[in-house]
């Protein structure tokens, strides 16, 4: 059940011309400017065996009745004017090959009987032919970790406007879509990708008119991992999630904070250059402080003894806008506090709001 907010008239009017980014479901780039499918511990970078992947992309073909869907959360009010989709067709060049995109915005998962919200475009309408905004090569290729120079899967951006702005109140919604293309292979939608990350979402696929909706997974059974799909929403009234460095560390220990900073998303933290005992700390209190000449980004309310960690954010709208402090410490590291530890740069991950 969704709580429907009455959108101020001024916001609705402003949304008609505003096309600011209001939501980003997750990244397509995870290493060296491309989206790498991690399949091998012998590749560079090596993949942890527990997080091996097996799927370059997922079919999304209206002609074959193959539809896909993924969820997103709204807190307060959101107006959607435009949607940006991503796809590739195997064997294509960087000249766009897509010929269509068909879209619905649902009030629940299609697997649970979700129905279109008021103003949803209607799945029979090809927004590519009537409402195309831009259609370009992203500069990103989907490649395998052992063949990173491949150029046969260029990822395209297809951005379309909606016939009328769609107004959403607080709740969890599902975006359902399907493509058509000019080549026999595809179109395919690359999954959300973050280095060394297994689970990236909970998207679903219906592979045929008589088929059931099933979860989209990558990896070899039984070690399959649920996947999310990239898309971006443009309009007014909401703010996308962000990952922002807030303090500079002391010493040589490095940190990477990546992921999908959304309700229902994830935060992947990896330390580098650890020589002693690595710790990763989190907190909702992001007030910075200084100790032993080192900057601390938050109050370290939760501590993990690890050099890599993933936080899965629940799909709960109450978490929208929540700030999460992230930082690492290396006990035994040099160049930081004289008593024998280093502190990494500190970050604040702010969830979409």
C-alpha cells in the first residue's frame, strides 16, 4: 500500500520543464571505465570466487515478449518527466541500434500483480518513436575480465520523455520495460556492476508471454546472486543518492566506497594497502572529529574487522535521505598516528530522498 502525497501545484508546474536527475538505480562501470564481468581469480583485478558472475546482460525484447522490471523507492513527492535506459546488442558498433522502448510504472512488482500508476505511459506505446530525447553511446563496453579490450558490447543510453509527467508519492514502485533493436542478438540490458560485488538488486524477468516472472541472477548455481538493473529518472521533487568524501585520512591506507546508494541498494567498501589489522567503521552520526592528528568522519558506532565489507540497505522508505558515515583504520599501518595506526579518507553515503 502506498501513501499518496498531494504534490504542490508549483512543483508540478516546475516539473514540466525541469529534467534534473532525481534517481539513479546503480552504476554500469566498475573498473577502468568499463563494465567488467568478473569470472576469474587470475584476471586483473582478481575476482573473489564467492562473487563470480556469469551473465553479461539480460534479454529485454518486446518481439519475443521478454520483459524486465526493477524497483525504486520514493519519499515525499517525485515527478518523473524522463527516463534513461541502457542496453547493448552483441556484435554492434558504437552506432545506436535500438528501435524501441516500452514502459510502465507499477505500484508493485509485476510478479505480485502490480498495476500501472496514474499517468504511466502504457506498454503498447513505443516511446522511442514518439518521445526520444537522446540516443548515444555511453563510452562504456561490457567486457569479460579476461578479455577487457573487447568492443563487441558497446552500452547505449536511450533517454525518453513521458507523454505526461508521472507524479508519485511515498512508496515503493516498479519500473517495467522492454526494448526492440535492429540486430538479431538482443537487445540486452547490463546489470548494475560494482567491483567484487555479488548481489546488486532484485530485478525480475518474464521470458515469454506464457512465462512467469522470475528473479534475475548471475553466477553458477547454487552460488547465484540476485541482480539489479541500471536506469535513471529525471524530473523534480527528489534527490538521488550520493557518495561524498568528507575528510582526508592520515597514512597510506586506501579506501574505495562504491555501490548503489539507494534504499534497497548496497554500499561496498574495500580497504587497500593494509599491513596490520584492518577495520571498517560505520555510523549514522557523521559529525567529524580529530584524534591523534587524524581526521575521523563519524562516530564509529558499528565496526567490522575486515578489509572488504558490503552493507545491504533495506527497501524501507523511512531510510530515504539517511546519511551513513564510512571509514577505515589500519592498526599497524605507518604514516598516521604515532601510536601505530592509519586512518583512511572518510565518506558519507546519503541514500536517495
